[in-house]
C-alpha cells in the first residue's frame, strides 16, 4: 500500500508505504509450521519517504497488530520500539489510472495495450491505449535516490528499491481516432514533485517491454482455477486463510 501526500507550497512530498509479508501468518512460524509449510517470511513494515527524501522505517516480524478498514482508506500498525533502535541510513505490468474533470481514464492490460522503457535509475516512460484514449507518461530525476525496503521471496523485508519524491513528470492524454492515431488533447500537465522508484534489481540495463493484446490476456485471466478441489487432495498443505 503506497500513499503520497503533497504540500505544493513547500514543494515537498510524504510517501507512506505499508507492506505485509504474508497475511496468512501473523506471527513468526513455529518449528512445526516450518515443517508443514516450508520457510515463509512474516511481519509488517512501515516506511516514510519524507521531506527532502528523508527516510524512516519500522518493521516487526509480528503482523497481528496490523489493522485496516474494510470500507475506508484507513490502516496502520502498532510497533514496539526496541531499546536504542536507530533508523537505517540513508514484474508487475504497468497500470495507469487518471482522474480528470470527474472522469476516470483507465489503462490496464485487460482493456488495452501498454509499452514502457525504464532505466536502472533516472528515466521512466510509459505509453498505453485502450479503445477510446491514449496516454503517455514520462518522468526523470537527477537525484541520487533513497534506498527503500520491500518484501522479497529470498530475504524477506530487504533493501531492494530506490525512490525519490522530486521527479520531473509530464502526463498527456488524447482521444484515440478510429485509425489508432492521436486525436484531441484531453490533458497535458507537468509536475516537479513526482514520486518515482525502481526495485527488484540490481538492474544493469534499461527495461523495455510491451503487454499482450487484451484478447490473449482476457483468456488467461478467465481460466477457471479450482483451489478448493486442489487442496481437498492434500488438505495438510493448505495455508491458513486460503
């Protein structure tokens, strides 16, 4: 969960990140659970990338104190600080959603196609189109970036990301003509306070890609998966909460 609060008058952002390692296990696994389910990372982390990209992180292997509302954007976690604790030193496919003048423009793999080009650091470009509109997003930064933690399968909550809240961003939306070209300009805006990040590396080359056509992806997304039927054969291995 990522939320960004901006203060334009001060040209500052506060980026709040909550991560829950494994919702099925709210405490560190016992020896019996390790034998039953194998190694699983547990816990919850809260991070704040604040003014001037100052960084604060709190983490616990217990997630039983994490809470959230089912109906509102409200969540949090109660941590117990350790004695003399000090703050550390300083392939999800693109999905674009834009609210403008009471209209929500959605560009996701199941209703259109997207392509992207992302450098190891400093440059982000994404473009997408659906049946009615086209969008382009370009961001750059000359900042060095701040190391950020994220859940990983290999090392749990680890420093594998880098982010900044002072990127230069341009966002454009057009109506899409029937021949697939750009039509009327719907939106053309810029910002010097964009939140940008990379992760999952280390990256040594620019990442370029393009999504599959919606027809192919829709077929894959709509394939039936009988989870209950599968685990009825081996109920001992069914994770709690599934």
